[in-house]
C-alpha cells in the first residue's frame, strides 16, 4: 500500500492498515525488492513496479536520514516522515543503502548512487 509516499507495512489479514508508522528498514527492503524483481524477473518488468520503487525511494531520500547530511537513519517515522525513533543498530542504514543501490542499477540516476563508505 503506497500512500503519503512510502509504504504502509503494518497490515491486517484483510489488507487494512492497523498502524501508519513506517519502519525505515522495511521501506528500504520494499524498494530493494521491487527493483530487484524489476531487473531480474520479466513478468515484474512493469511501469507499476518501477513507479512504486521510485516513489518509495523518494520517501527514503526525503525522510530516512535523521538530519540533512547525516549518515544515521531513523528506525521508524510517522506517516508523513517525521522521525519517531532512532536506534543504535545499523539495520535501517543497511536497507537504505541496499535500496539506493538497486534504484541506481535500475534507473542509472546519480541521486541514488550511495557514496558513503564509512
């Protein structure tokens, strides 16, 4: 479910959203999955899959980082992207980098190319 940019991942069995918090590692994982499928599985090479990945990537670029220029990503953000919780673990950052790498591979756009090595 893509709404307010990014993905709602807390869904009940009937598909309704029971929590509108957005976990950054899940956002990154979703973007990576869509891009990977788009690149590698012919039946998923569709404009809808690519569009969902790009919209998810835009959400990550706008809201994942704790502050502009920071390498630290929030663990969870509100519906509109405001950080709720930041953890010391690096899972959010790992999935952020994986998502950006796959977006770069799919689109070739430099804005997705991750330059940080630290």
